């Protein structure tokens, strides 16, 4: 059986951060990086908007500000981002504060979906040139940490140390791995919300601040704003019983005057935390997702704000005729009534957030604005870590969004570095 000093599962930012740290350490070790797809499927491949300010992307249960900033410096030094300019921030901040909300000013960069792919290709080439073995298009299916090998859809491979960083899409896979290893975990938190799509003139703040981070009361926030050549997409998820459901998401290509569609999209999410009785955030989200596909005939739902305010279901004709001034960028969504599918408490707080946002940046509640549902973020696996390097069992490390150590590209990269530092100690 082939054997490596370090196996890294997942070629997203967590896996990349770890691989480059191992190389930079100068320790002589053989490294294998596996991914089930040729190019990682998370944020680097989709939109690649990177945030370089704490606490964006750093879950507070694992990161203190000093620690996060220490690692953010390393991420910045490696990625050398070109930070986007911002303007008029104080004006928006004052308006937000009047309403009991806040606008966080953060350092950001945006490569776009096309720029992200370019970055991934460059990083893969650097790794390969440095002697890292890349096995892309190979899916890991199981682990045996007693005999120190993994199984994939092609073979068995031995390891001395392993980092598993499968991202949000690998949330379910990671739970299976934790069951196999006997690692305790909880996943009691989930973000549920909608994606808003409108014309740029109805949300002009994006000309001043590419991805404005508004925080509203009751743990509601804006997330992942895209503009210019911006599109809403749907991501397919499968429950453990094999039922399919969708979460919507958004991304943008690099700004290009000839291709810009004049639209902007962003999520408004509410964090839901289960305490007593402790429930699984993933299972809760799956039930919501299944309810939405049931109502949408197998598709996510969409509704015009004008219809929502009137308590009226949106119809196909509301998206095709000239009644409103733009067509949805997501073709595969069903006109519907999202208030029938979304828990009322979540919807109430989200709508309250939207009204506040419309007061801060007037325009968002234009009748033509589209609300897509559901947008769900499954990144709340909280494994029981046994040290500060995200070790779960001797020689086994987790990192990234699927393992709850990050909520964004830079946080994932930082988690990968932190896990690699633990692995490097084992290599001594
Ligand atoms: C559509 C979309 C857009 C996003 N946009 C942004 C953004 O612009 N900015 C931002 O900061 N964050 C964004 N995010 C969040 C972002 O994905 C993460 O924060 C970041 O990519 C997490 O990094 P990661 O390394 O943990 O996981 P990922 O980047 O998701 O990488 C994990 C990799 O593991 C692989 N994998 C999973 N299971 C297996 C298996 N069993 N065997 C082998 N390989 C496996 C996957 O194929 C994947 O490539 C986005 C997420 C999505 C889904």
C-alpha cells in the first residue's frame, strides 16, 4: 500500500493553507492532497471574495482576536490581496446605528468566479512543482486510524498524519468520518435565510463597499454580496436518506462592462441555535429544504417583494412580462409564496432586517426585488478537538468550514495553517 507522511483531504483553502505551511516548514515529508473534483468546489471556485478582517470568517468558539490576527497576517502575506477601496462608510454606519444595527468595515478583495479558478490553477501548479502529489477526481470514502489508512473510490492509502478538510459540501461525509473514528460532535447551529436580488440602482451601496456586512438585531446579517456580472445559483444537497433539496447562493464574475447584468444579490441570514433539547442544525435545515422543494415542484422558491408585501403568491407571469423591470438570474426557481415555507419566527426577523436595510440604503424594498428561499449555511459541525491545532485523535486533524473552524476562505486558510503546525510537531 502506498503511504504518505501527510494526507490532506480537500483542496479548498483549508487544505491549501495546510499544504503550503508544510512546505514552508522545510520538514522533509511526503504529501498527498486528494479532492473528489479537479478544482475545489467552495468559495475559491465560486466568487472568491476574500475578507481579511476579524471576526469575518472566524467562529468565536475557536478564535480569539489575537490568534486570528496572527494567522490572518500569514494568510495575507501568502495571498497578497489587492484590497478594494470603500467610500461613504461613515454615512451608512450612522444610519445603521440609529436603528440599532451596525455596518462592519472590513478589508476585502474580489477575484470573481473566473479569477478564483485562475488562482486555484496557480496554487495547484505551485504544489505540484514543490513535490506534492495531487490526486484530483478521487473521493475519500472511509478511514481506519488504528491501521492508519484511508479508503477512496479507487484504492487504500496509508498515512502517518491526516488532515480532513472537506468543506460545507463534505459536512455529511465528515459526520460519517467522526462516527467511524468515535469522535464526539454537535451541530446545533445553522444559518437560514433568503437571497435577495435586485437592480444595482436599488442597492447602490455596492458602489461604495463591494460586500457590505450589516448586522441587525436577533442574529440577522447580510452575507455574500455580489454585483456587476452577478448571478444567483442553486446548490444541490442530498439527505442521508437520499432525498434532494437545494440551497440558493450567489456569485459574480470579474466586473466587465460588456457582460455586467446590472444586478446585485446578497443573502440575509438568521442564525438559529438549538439548546434544550439539542437538535441537529443539519437535520433542521434538511426539513426546511425538503419543504421548499415540495412546494417548488423540485426547485427552490422565489417571490417578488411587491407580492410578498401584499400577501400574494408570485406567478410565472410576474417574472416574464414587462410588469417588472428585470428577470431572475436563476432560471431554476419556482414562483411561489415563501411565507408558506419558512418558519414564521425566522421570516419575521429577516423581514424586519430588510425593512431596516431599506431605511439605511433606500431601494431594496422595491416591488421588483426578488427573494429566493432557502439559503442555508451548513457549517456548524463542532467536533470535540483535543488540542489547539484542531486534532481530534492522535494524527488526525480537521479544518475548514465543514469542521466548524471557519466560515470563509481566509478563515479556512488560517485553520489549515493552524492544523499544519500541529502536524509539523508530529514530524519532528
Ligand atoms: C457557492 C459558494 C460560494 C462561496 N463563496 C465564498 C466567497 O466568495 N468567499 C468566502 O470567503 N467564502 C465563500 N464560500 C464559503 C467557502 O466555501 C468556504 O468558506 C471555504 O471555501 C471553505 O474552505 P474549505 O477548505 O473548508 O472547503 P472547500 O473550499 O469547500 O473545499 C473542500 C474540498 O473538499 C472536497 N471534498 C469533500 N468531500 C470529499 C471527499 N469525501 N473526498 C475528497 N474530497 C472531498 C470538496 O470537493 C472540496 O473541493 C462559498 C461557498 C460556496 C458553496
